[in-house]
C-alpha cells in the first residue's frame, strides 16, 4: 500500500504539470479550432488550480513542476487581473458609493438584461425584478410567445415595447420607460434589436456638442452559442458585424450600450478582438469576475453576459452588477447604470 501511494505521489505532479501545459497550449491555439477556444473560458479556475498544485509541489520539493505550474498560473492571473483590479474613475466610484448609501438616488439611465430561457414559464419573477429595479430599459433574451401575452403588463411601467417577430431562443423583447425607435440590426445570419431614445440620436452636425448629453442607444444582442464549428464561425461573424456597427456609431459620436448574452467570456481571443477593433469598453473591468452562467449551483460558472459601452460613456458608468437568480432561468440577469 505504501509503495502504491509513493508511486502515485511520484507521478502526480508531472501528470498535473503536463495537464496544465496541455491546457495552455490549447488556449494558444484557440483561433485554430472552436474546440481549443473552449479552453479559454476558464482562466479563473486555471489560475486557482495551478497555484494550489504548485504550492503542493513546492511542499514535496518538486521545484521544476512548481515553476512550470506557477508560470501557467501567472498567465491566467494576467488574463483575469483587469477584472479584479479597481479600474473605476474617482468620479464614477464616488457616484456608485453615493448610490449604495442613498437608495433614493435616481440614476439617469439604466438597463436590465436577462436571458430568460425560452422554455421558462416563471415570467412573474422577472416582472417582479423589473418593478423592484425599475430600469430605464428592459431587455429580455430568448423571449418566447408568453411575452406577447404579457406585453400589456410590462407596458404599465415600460410603455414603449417591441417584441421581435421571431420568438423563442432567438426572440428579443426590449421595453423602455422613455419613448424611442426600435430597429432590427442584421448581425451575421441573426440580428440585434436597437433602441434609440427619442432625441437620443446624434447627428453629424451636432456631434461635437450633443454626444456629451445624448441618451445612449441600447443594442440588445444574443450571438449564437459555439456548440460546433459552424455555430462558432457564425458567432464570430456576428462579432465582426457588431464591430462594424459600433465603429460607425463611434464615428458619429453616438453613445452606445451593447448588452446581452454574448456566449463568450472575456478571455476568448474573439471577444478581445471585438473590444480592440470596435472601441467598445467592457463595463465588468475593475468590478470583478461576476459570473452570469450557469445560475444556481454550478461548479464552473463563467461570465458570458456582458454590457459593453462606447468610449464616450466610459466615465459615466456608475455600476455594473449581476443580479440574483430568476427562477427557471439558466443565466443571471445583469444591470448597468449610467449617471
């Protein structure tokens, strides 16, 4: 028995080190295959796991293994560090603290987004959350036919509402407390639903002055889940089209919030490309990892619901947070507040 235990102990650290290096190699090859990209989404867990195993390797004087494991861990810590480090401006932080201490503080603009799950029937849970948070704009992804019957209820608080003709897993419902225009924007073989508040559109002639005060457009998106190579390619095409749209709005100095279930974590190279090429800013940065999927008990939760903003809003974000679970939904709702 002792010999067996000693043999296992002798091989376990090299085996785990090889596993860590294999994972890191897969991450490096993420753009060559949708399968390898799947490894990019768990940077938080790699950082923790490799650090713990490295510490155990040091205790057992397996220093080469410890060094390699710490190198792998440091790569992943570098990936998640921007989300853990405080990155709010002093002004935004002060505003967020004021809001926390004074529940009567009214922010100018907020968006609540929920991937409700198209087979979920517990609509009252989301309606109750909407009444509690009273967002300026409500976004529901995977909006099924049930929401067409509930529109009158939603319109009691958010009278300006639009439910896409396509419902179910691809359905989107956007409802607002303020008037505006709804437009379906092509994204790959799918679409996003754009809400432009009344008088919120910045014209080229007014761009120099209006952008500072204009209410932001809200673009609700739900790119395809990368369940296979074809769907992953389509999701990336949707990211590319989103990049083009965001760049166009940036040229016009148009404030923009892009929100929804992106089916992608911040550590995917395709998500990084989206941020780098579109000029959009991830509002989760500096506020924590804040995983949004899966809701409820899950061993490996990851952040795939995002609120991205145009750079001219980056100093105006008061808060981004993940809200409590809605019964029957596999995603946690997210909310962004702009002051």
